[in-house]
């Protein structure tokens, strides 16, 4: 049986109904945490919450006005919900850019703001931000995503500095391409913008920079998130952990 080291802990995972978020929900729940699955996909969130004996929070996290003044009770917050859009800057839809900053920067800020007072009161907390190799490196045609992930790195580090004296850690996880619905949706867009067949996208675009030529699996990311949530990671804060097959070693 898996060690129940997170028993009694309450975790909120945004975008918890799919991909990396879903893998994190399962990781935390299997270790005894009560998990809140925060996702815009209502049916999927309910199904995942039922599977792990947790709770669904059906929410559109791009609606940041609704998150102002929010107060949340959680020991672990995983800021994971995110989307991708691939287009050159001159053609990049301005409203889409703003939308992505709201979902991937403003909402994580508001959620951190909502959980910190409770974490400070209890003297313990874990903020885990699912950034990306694109939080550390740029790629053409991903202006909103790369901008948002670089901002998330800054948010995570400031949270680490302020949270440290209160027993709260904050870290980023920086994966290369992970096998999830988000990446599957991106293959057609990448083929179009690079002018290559869809069948070439994984090898010629997604794996060009990595030393290990395969996609990351969602449960590999979740196991790192699980370790960051553990007692053993108590001195790890303000860090950005790559899980990128060597991409950023270049
Ligand atoms: P995914 O598409 O499989 O899952 C994303 C989840 O977020 C979905 O359940 C979706 O419903 C939810 N979501 C989207 N918009 C939302 C909104 N407005 N409000 C609430 N929930 C919303 O994606 P994934 O690949 O698991 O990506 C998760 C995170 O990991 C993202 O932040 C992404 O940038 C990051 N990431 C992914 C990869 C990758 O290759 N897949 C690599 C590096 C980083």
C-alpha cells in the first residue's frame, strides 16, 4: 500500500480533470490527501472527484474578477490549468493573449493569495506551479504561453520568499512535452505554422531539443509534484525543477 503521508492534508489541483492535473489528483489522493478538483469541465471534474473520493470545484479560472477576495482552505495548491495557442506575433489575437495571462498568471496569483493566510495560520503549505520548459526557454509562435510561464516563475519565487518564514514552500515544475490532450491538440497547429506534415511534428518540433527522444508521461510529472508536497522537500523552495529529457541542459 502507498504510504499515507498526506493523510489529513487538503489539496486543490487546478485543471485536475485531465492530463498532468489528473495525474497529480491521483498521486495526492493515493497518499491520503483530500483533493479538490478545480476545472472548467464539470462532468470530467465530477467523475475524477468521485474516483478519488474528493470534491469537484467547477470553475472558469479565466474569470479572474470572480476570484478577487476569495478565501480558500488548502494545505497544497497546484496551479496547473493552462492552454496553448500557436501563432506568429503579428497574427496573435490580442484578446487571446490577455485571456491566457488571466488564466495562467492572474488566476495563480489570486489562488495563492486565497490560500496563504490559512497556510500561514497552520505554519505549513505547499504551492506547486506547473510551469514548463517554456518557463525557462522561448520558442517561436508561442508568445502568450512563454510570457505567462516566465511570469509564473517570478510569482513562484516571490511566494517562496514570503512563505518561507511561515513554513510554506513554492516551486515550479518545468516539463518538456508531456503526453496529454493539450499536446495532442497542438500537433495540427504546429504542422500548419511550421509547414510540415502532422506526422513529423513530434520528432521534428517537439523532440528536437531533448537528449531523450520521447514524450514525458503525466505520472512522471505527478511523482515530482508528490515529492515536492512531502515533508522530505521541506527545504526545497523557490526552485524550478526541469523534467525535460535534457532540453534546458543546452
Ligand atoms: P490538458 O489540456 O490535458 O488539461 C488542462 C486542464 O485544464 C483541462 O482539464 C481543462 O479543462 C482545464 N482548464 C482549461 N481551461 C480552464 C479554465 N478556464 N478554468 C478551469 N480549468 C481549465 O493539459 P495538460 O497538458 O495536462 O497541461 C496542464 C499544465 O501543464 C498546463 O499549465 C500546461 O501549460 C503545462 N504543461 C504541459 C505540457 C505538455 O506538454 N502537455 C508541458 C509543459 C507544461
